[in-house]
C-alpha cells in the first residue's frame, strides 16, 4: 500500500526540541536552582517575569537562558561594591 504524501516527506527520526514554555518548576530546574530561590530571582529581576497563556503561567525558555547568561560570574559578585543588589 502506498504511503500518504505527507508521511513520505517526514524524516525517519524526528528531532527532539525542548519546549519553549516552561512551568515554574521546570524553569527553576532549567537554571539549576530550587523553586523558592527561582521565585526570589523573579521578584528581584534576576529572572524574567512569566507569561500567562490561558490559565497557565509559563516562562520563555529562550528568555530564561538570556537572563541566565547575563548573571554575573562568581568573581564579579564577590568584588567589593558588586553584590547582587548592584547587579539590578
């Protein structure tokens, strides 16, 4: 039996792509912190605010990664006058 045209054009192995929207727990896990510490980071601006999609509150994975990339390196935080409060 012949395959439908759309099935024939699909690759044998579909690439796995991570979800773009992450829950609070997934977001915290994604950046490597506890959910409670993640909440604190959102409140103080070190992590982005979430988006609301229907009843769900989700974080954009790409934006999380950009905020994570912008966090200071450990040596920068330990320098005099360069604490977290100065980062904002």
